[in-house]
C-alpha cells in the first residue's frame, strides 16, 4: 500500500535575500541535507517553500525550515546547524517528533536548558539532554551514561564553565583514566601533563570550543582549570570545585569509590561513561557499572541514560552505534 503523500507550503518573512541564501546554503546544500534525512522533496521560489512527503516527515521538514530561518537572523548556518535541528526531531524512538518547544513552554523555561559561554550558546537537545542538564544543576553528583556522541562530556564541560563564571565554584578539575584503568603512563614521553593530555583531549576540545584556547591556557596556568589523572586524586578533598570524571567505564570499583569520596563542600561532580566500551582486563568489574547498581537509590545522586537516538553528531555516528548495539555486545568486555 502506498504511503499518503502530502505537501506543506511555507512563506518566510521578512523577505531578506541574504537570510534566504543563508538558509538554503551554497547550491541549496542545506535543503538537500533535509531532503536526504527526512526523505522529502523541497522546492523553493523566493521566500516560498513547499515540502512534500509522508505527513510526519513533511511536518518535521516544515518545522526545521522555520527553525533554521529564525537562526539566520543571528548566525551563519552550516551543516552542523542543519543536522542539530534535524536531530531534535528524531529523539523519540527513532520516529518523527515535533522539533519545536513543548506546548505551553515559556522562554524562561527554555532558558533553563541553555548555557551562554564566552564563545557560543550551548543548548540541551532532546528530553534526555534536558534531563541531564537539570540533574547536573540540581544535584552535587550526576551521572551521564550512554554511547558516544550523545553530548555527555560536552554538556558537563559547559555546566562547569557556567558554574565557574557565575561564582558557584572556584575551579574546574578534569579527570580521566589514562590508557587503561591501571594508568600505566611510565613508557610515555614527557612530563605528567604531557603524558595525560592526549587522554583528556575531548574535554580540551570542548573547552576550546566554548571559551577559546588562549583563555583556557590562562586558566590552566592559574590552576583555575586542573587536569589530573585519576590515580592522582587519591588522598585529596576537593572543595568549591566542579569535577568531571570522563570515560568512567574504565575505572575499577575501588577507583570509582575513591573518586566519589573526594567530593568536598560546595563542589559538584559529573561522571560520564559508556558501559559498552569497557577496556578493563577480562574479569575486572567496571566501577561505573557497579555504581549504577548500588547508587540508584542514594538521595542526591541522579542518573541520565542516553540511547542511540540521543546521538547529536553526524547521522552516520548514530547508525554505527545502532549497528553495534544490534550486534549484541557493542564491543564491550566484562
């Protein structure tokens, strides 16, 4: 049976040729990107657009075009902007969902899920990211668990920057197991910072993206941002700090307990990881999986579990994650 095909007409105002060109992209590449993702046809003439396809996809295509046109008033669009608008429409069970704010939501409510950093505005995308951001803000300890590309580390870093710039904390501490949970760093060249830096690159990238390399460098020089291998956390008590433990699936149970008991007065901690990507030796239990089992009912500790539908990177990443999950073990080791 053939799927019902419908069309929706859109008139974009005000009529501004520069904004319309920004919306469409060079050689209409942004429109073609929407067509490929939603399996719709888009035609345009001046400020009039028509989206044709099945009803759900057509509605989403209309909403995405309207959202992107609104962005053209302040931003130069690229493929990432288009992808992010599209991704918001498929967060629920892989089906088309309305990409606009929930009915009855106010600007003030939407602002709760945005963080303005020095260089860019960071928005939570989809229900899980919004829940994650709310958990981070409302609790001293929050966990973000799920596949690569779901924004776990990026939103944690944005929250840390926000807490630092609003005076909630005095420093940011970035922690990650290096190489393996055993943290065998001796064979690597350089001093400790040079040994550890490559393993913290994702957090560096997020910091650079939000506040710029020069400012990050100054904050590191002043020890406002501290980079630390997990093993170096033993014996410390961190007060008035925002602490992020990344790649936590590669901690042992003892290391996870050690890290969690470092939390001091006035501090916030965020733990991120992907339990399908455990690099521990066979037979060693992941500290992250153990924490999920025993901390679920602890007051003040909240978990956000992401799925492949929450992936906000290139759409190919989502398909790769789904393929590994359908394979049965996701490449994980127990």
